[in-house]
C-alpha cells in the first residue's frame, strides 16, 4: 500500500501522494491553492505562464523555483509555496502581464469575472509598474458569435489547446514569436473564414477578455423599450440549470419557474420554452429513426440539434450529410412555429413578432442566420442571448432572479415534457427520442431511463433491444470524441444505428454561452439538475405532451407530414473551407 | 585519438579536459583556441591572445556569448572552469570571449547582448517574453540619460525573477550580462543615471561635441559634418548646432588642432 505513495513536505506539512502527482495537485490536497493562468486539468501542460512557481530545496540547501503545474512530486522533496521570493516572482509576473495589457477594467466585459483582475487583488498590485511598448493587434469581429481581442491576450494558450485537443478543430494557432507572439487563426484570416465552429469553448477557457461574446444585449434592450412588436422569447433547457450561478447560487441550482417571471418583468409578452421545441424534435427525429429502421438505413441516424456539431460536420465530415437527421434544432422549431402557427393564431403578421432565444450556446447565433432559418427574408429567431448576456439583461433591468416569485411558461409553445429538458444533458436528446420510439414500437412499455446514456463519459455506447431489433447507440460530446467515432464508423470498425453528437464538452450545460467558470465539476452538477428536472415533470414522454398533440392535430397533421417537412426540417451542405 | 584517459589528465579534477574558445575583441591575436580547463583568464588573454594592442587598456572580458557575464580585469586570475565562471555570474556557454577596453561602455555592452536574447525569445513564457523587453527598455532609458536610481534595483529584481522562473536556458541566462555588469561596473551605470554622462563616450544621447576656443577656423569639421550643422567664419570659433548634431564624431576625428571636445 504505502509503496504506491511518496512522501514530501509542502510548507513543512507532510503530504503523501501517488507518484506523478504534480506539486500543484499535491498542494491542493492539503488546502494550499496555488494560482495558475495557463494550467487547465482538461488540457496538456505547457508551463507557459510561470505564475505557479514554488520553491524547491536542492540537496545542497540552496533552492530553486519550479512550476508546480508541471513538476512531479518526488519522495523527500521539500517544497515551499509561499516564500518571499515566490510571492515576489508571482507579483513580477503579474506586473509584466499588466505592462502589456490594456488598462481598461472599467469598460471591460470581464470586469468582475476576470482571472487577471482577481490575481491583481490577491497579490495587492496597486500600480502599473512597467511602462513600455505594448503589442497592438487589431480585433477580429468577423463572426456573429464570438469576437477576438488580441490586445487583451496574455498568451496562456488555453484557447489554442481546447480548440486543438478537445474540439480538434484547430482554428487557432500561435503566430509570430517572442514579444510579438499572439494567438490567432492561421494566416491571420478572420475567424469567420476559418473552420471555427463558434462553439465558444475557447471563450470559456480564456482567463481574460481576449475572446468575447458578440453581445446582443443592447439590441434586445432597444426592442424591449420600443414595444413595437409582439415580444416572444424561448429559453433553452440548460439555462434553468446554470443561470443561478450568475446570481450567486451554487452550480446545479434550478430556477425553472423563476425565469418566466423574470421574462415577463422584462416586457416579454409570450414566454415559450425551447423544451417544447425539443419535444417536437423528438417526434420528428424519432419518426425519422422509425422510417430508417423500416427502410434499413442509412445508419447511423445522426442528431442535428447542436449547431456547433452541424457546422463541424459540414466543414470536416460532409460525407455524413445523408446520415444527418433533417429535423431542425429545438431553437429553430420554436422559432418557426412562433412565426407561423403562433402568428396565425394571434392573427398577426410574422413581421410583427419578435423572438429572442436564450441559449447556452454561442453557435446558436450562427444558426439563426442560416438562409434555411428565414422565411420571406425574416429570420425565425431574431436574436440569441447567451446565458451570460441574459443575466446582464436582467441586471440592467434590476431583476434579482432568485428572489422572484414562481410562474409558468405560456401555452402552447411553452409546455414541455421531461424528455424535452433532457436535451440539456449529454445523451439526453437520444434518451428523449428513445422514450418515444420504444413506446411506439412496444406500446405500453414505458421505458424512461437508459443508464448507458447517463453520466459524463465522452463516448457512451450501448445497445438496446426494442421489439425484435437491436439498436446500437452511441452518444458523444466534444468534437474530438465525435471524430473518433465518425472515423471508426467510416473505417467499418464500428456499427452504430443512432448517434448523438453534442459539440460542447458536457453537451449544452457546457456550452460556450454558459456562466464562467464552466469546469468539469460544474458541468456535472448542471447535468444532475437536468436529470432532477426531468424526474420532477408529470409528463416525461414527448408524445404525451398535450401541446405537442395539439400542434399535430390542429396544425401539422402527422410527424413527417408534408407540412412538418416544410416547417420543421432542414438541409445541409459541405462548407468551405474544408477542414482536415 | 589519444583516448579518454589522456583527455581527462588535462584540466582540473572537477572539470577535466579541454575547451575551445573564440577569443575576440581588444587582443592582439584573435581566433579559435583550445586550452586545458582551469587555465587562468589572464594566461589566456595575455599569452595566447598576446594582450591588448598598443595604447589600449583592457577592462573586462565577456565570457560565454550573449548569455554570459562580464568579468573585470581584477578577476583575470580566475581559472576557466564551469564553477568559477558561475561564481562570477558568467557561464562557459558558447565559449565566446570578448575582450573590452576603456572605450567600451559596459551599460551599452550589456544592452547590446540583452537586445540579442530578447529578440531570440520564443515567446512562450511570460518572464522571458515580457521581462527581457522591460529590462531592455530600462537599459534604453539609462543609456539615453533618462534613468533613475531605482531602475538599478528594478533591473536586479527583474533579472533574478527571469533567471529563476523562465522555462528554458535562454530566459534563465538572458539577464547575465546585465547582472554581471551591474555587479562589477555599477559605477558606469551610476554615471549614466546621476551624472548623465557615458564615461566611455559611447552612448550618443549622453554625448555632446563642442568646439573649443583653440579652434583655428580651418572649416574642416564643417566640411566633414554629414548633416552640415557646423557653421563659422574666418577668425571666429566655429559653432555646432546641438539640435541638429547626430553625434557621429566626424568633427572630433578630423579637427587637426584637437579643438573639438566630446563629453
Ligand atoms: S481582461 Fe481583466 S484585467 Fe484586462 S481589462 Fe478586462 S477585466 Fe481588466
Ligand atoms: S469557437 Fe470553438 S472552434 Fe472556434 S476557435 Fe473557439 S474553440 Fe475553436
Ligand atoms: S486568447 Fe485568451 S485563452 Fe487564448 S491565449 Fe489569449 S489569454 Fe489565453
Ligand atoms: S452542444 Fe449545445 S451548447 Fe454546444 S454547440 Fe451544441 S447546442 Fe451549442
Ligand atoms: S525562456 Fe525559453 S521558453 Fe521561455 S520564452 Fe524564453 S526562449 Fe521561450
Ligand atoms: S558630431 Fe558629427 S554631426 Fe555633430 S557636429 Fe560633429 S560632424 Fe557634425
Ligand atoms: S500555471 Fe503553471 S506555468 Fe502557468
């Protein structure tokens, strides 16, 4: 037993850790939290910022400084994490960063949620010490979802690494060297002309304001003030499990019934739920699966609700276009039905209706602009706000979300089942679809939970016997995982009938629009909240959602009917540049 | 050819063998030389290099290339081996030995080497990428006569953080020239900062050229001035327009009567 552990002392406290443990983790184990800027447990270690240095004693009694994030603990080591020299070194490093960084906290979107700012406070930095040249690189506002501000970049490299190692998109690179080094797309192309899928994972990793939301808060504020159009809004499943964090609540707090109250106070007249769109997506995509089972393919049927994934597929794997479910995403389903069904019922022109979608996702901003998501030149969804922007909008209107009274979403497009909310968790979209598909194939056999699809695994696989068919299932999140599975399917190594792909690690609860920080632990807690929300719902199967039944009986007819095809389905095409 | 045993029989106990150096600067014979480790610096410079050319007083030797350190004349008894060089804040490094004389400004000299390593930084880690830039800017200010006394402590502090925290040898050794000149030639730094004067007459911003009363108004300086900023007429002392002077030193060199002074 003991042999597997090594002993060292950190700040004179004995610590036992497994070999290969870093000094950073060993210190954390005894409650010493060393500051870091470039280290992230999900990414490879590069030891670039040197902020995490600690003092290590040499055999001859002298000392040296080593970066704790990358230095392995060794038996007998004597480590001190907070000596005068260590604090001085960290202070100098912070001051050096500031010397090459805009002095602009007051007007900065990261004000109050910036790691550099917090460090300055922790190390009582009270002046700008070094004055000198600053690297000046123009900002990149080419995309509809995220903007890059290289002047603020501290070159921690986390954006490059998450894009390369987790998403395997490789849209960002280190360019130049020395004092001029900067992270940007290869050839200094605008981000909009690259394979970037706008997932926003780089933004989540960025410790400063070098990658930002393209914010639509001002635009929505203006529309709310004008009150000219019929104001409608939809809220994605994952929002209810994460927005509380932006109001000081612990991760995993559910604020489902506070959100409609807040939206009404903002002036929205009709509060819809993307969960309802998810229920509709289950109906359509579930029937696509049934059709393919009857027709014998093509398999796998691949989900299409994650726009980051759709864009990735179009850049990197267009050969899978025939496999893609043609069902629109829940956001676009609610948008379309708002501008058609709802507008018709209210007797107003679609142009009179304005719709905001509150999303955990930056790629949703791209999705609403796709030509197939407009009708007669009018977009089905007019603006997307990320979870963070939604919280900003609420604060701007003096709304303290957690202390609001409860209320409900509006009928019809606001009524949802537990299956709908499951779209917020990775594997949840597939689970929701299977609930309905199983009960159609085996009427009366209410199968509600599919343990193989639960939990945080990046690639979850299993098979399901339904009727006399064995369905091979696979659900992945994070596009690096998607690549592995797609490549295995292409090579014939793997057979899958139904494949769920969510672009972001952790699915939508880990989307690029979610509160900062979004760590693995926080993602897991949001997932648990989604599961709890599902279990608390009286109706947990999409086809039993009365609103869904009503829409089909009074408007669409059957799933996959001609009208359903016209309104709720979409198409894909290979996208330039072709990714490798 | 002669085997390990023979090789180890030369040099010192801790640092056996020989080492090739590139001897340059103010010595009579420059070039590549191979010497046993442990040889005193003076031996190498005076015997092999033949000492300084006539009329030149050696001041120091920069050992180890751009990342090395400067060793003053008083320490030329130092044996050349890894530990002795390290103790003086220098390194064996590339084996470069640059001998300097009274006409070398040690601040400008350190700045020159730091500019090289700063330019070579790969940019990965903050202390090297950002720190060498700020050190260089401080040295720039000092050589331009805009230094402050506190700059010296700041240089020392930055240098030690860069040495101790940089990720690779480039950053770890980049501050050596600055630290070693600060250690052995602090006076020169102080002259730049307090007296606004470069004792070796190298730092142009701190230089002025004046024409003394001994001027015989021959006009040679005016004809040689590349920016034509010297004016005068027969029988009067010529005058340099200080605002336009680029401190090239041409007038100083050509005046046949030694009537141009620099300070
Ligand atoms: S990124 Fe952080 S430190 Fe920089 S200006 Fe913004 S809030 Fe301030
Ligand atoms: S948004 Fe996603 S794909 Fe684009 S650069 Fe960032 S991590 Fe890469
Ligand atoms: S953009 Fe942000 S995440 Fe990327 S290197 Fe710069 S500071 Fe780090
Ligand atoms: S996983 Fe969710 S948050 Fe991420 S791109 Fe897809 S839809 Fe957006
Ligand atoms: S110390 Fe090395 S790794 Fe760090 S910036 Fe300098 S050259 Fe690069
Ligand atoms: S130093 Fe050069 S520029 Fe100045 S006065 Fe003399 S010759 Fe002219
Ligand atoms: S956190 Fe260890 S070097 Fe950056």
